[in-house]
C-alpha cells in the first residue's frame, strides 16, 4: 500500500513539475503588442537573428484593425485597408522568424541591472523571462465618463465606427471629437448613415487640414461647434443626445440611434505597476532620440510612448528603433 501511495505521489509531483515547466519559458527578445510598432520591431529583431516572440495583446493588430482606408502609409499609392496592412506586417514578421502568439502581459518584474533577466507574466498564469523587452502595447480609446454613456455601451455607444457602423446604415449618428480620428470616423459613417453630427468642443478642429477639408466636403456631415455631450438619451438603446453649447449654455436634444466617441486614447501601461517611468499623461518616457526606458534592456515603441504624432508610420519607425536599440544592448553585453 505504501508503494502504491508513493507511486501516486511521485506521479502527481512529476505532473505538477511538468505543468510548471510548461508555464515558464525564456525568450531573448520579447515584444509586447502587435500594432505597427510591435510587428516592425519583430521584423528587425528577427532579421538580426534573435527569434523574437510577440504577444499580441487583446486587440491583435492594434488600432489599425479598426480603420478603413489608410492613404498615408508609404508604398501604397492607392491606399489599403487598415486590417490588411496589419495582416501584411504580421506575415512579414513571421516570414523572418518572429513567433506571434495571442496573449497579453498582466504583470512584470523588470531587472535593475544590465544583463539580468526580466520577468513577464502572460494572461496571469504563464511566466516568461527575457533578456530584452520591447513594450509596444499602444493606447486605448477614451470615453467621456458619463453614466449614461457607459450604460449604453453596446447599445448604441461605440468607440469604433468600422466595427459597428454597419448597424446604423440609413440612420442618424453622432461623432464626438475634433481630431484626425474623429474626422475619419465621421467620414466613414457618412457613407453608411443618413446623417452624421460631429460634436466639436472648440470653435476649430485639431484634425489635419486634409482631414478637415474632407469632412467639410461631405454633405451629410453637420459640425456642431463649441458643443459637448451633456447626456446620452435612451433606456436600453441610444435614442438621442442632449448637448450643451459651452459658449452660450444653451441645451439641445438631437435624436439619433448611435454615438461614436473619438476623443483620444489612453496609453496601455497599467500592467507595468509603476516600474517604468511615465509622463504626466501616462505615456512611457524614453531617453532623447532613443527608445530606451529607465530600465536597462527595456525599450518602448509606438503610441505607448508617443503622445504627439500617433501615426502608423511613426509607430513603425519607432519599432525599428527599438529593435536596433535592443540589438546594440545585447551586443554590448556580449562584449563585457
């Protein structure tokens, strides 16, 4: 009987050991995020022979998977769809040997000294160590913070026109924001909806001149200047919005079936647990003209460290810089 119990114990112990080993892994170059920055970092790191691994995050392909025509990315004179561009980047990274995995970092423990291993927890259960970590986790859409807005998310309130715009074909919708994203959302929705209201809280837009001109040329877009959302109306679905003119205080109820929020993004840095230095808006700080963070062997690229430009092409450029910085860091360790 003792022998049988011992065999069971040894078998169980071996099984636990096997499970633990499956949940631990060492990666030379670990990339967190799968937008233009992450995939470009993967391309460069793979071509340098580091066999990088990308964990995609929950939004595989990043923000460009929620856009339509991308007309300003070099090399595509006729433009292309955002999801297709990201698919192409992924295939290119994989062709050179980058391994792309679905999953997200939920906790980190970064080393203090060069040459020490960083520890990253994936999906709360898999522990990965890495010589280099490239953070390219991007940024997420911001909301207005209204109770009625949160209550009606999924019932007519959305932050992604290309995801949900189809459901409002022939209906009336609104777009909140005055930047490039808002202008693009409004332009896209104008091709589906009967009427698009664009709510801009100032007397001018922040969007580029090209995007402003595009919006103003579309007949079924009406821009409401100096206007903010006071409340989203409706019980289970959006039935309209109550807006307020922030110059006169005048309020107005506008019937509509959908409201799209396009007021900017919040960098996805919450999982870092205060271990990386951030600026006052939560973006990762990097050393001047590099992608180096305050931790040796940890680099940042793309929108997670760029509060100014936030373009696909600048994100891709910073991804290449991060991989090159990582390569030089690893080469310096070998020379020591």
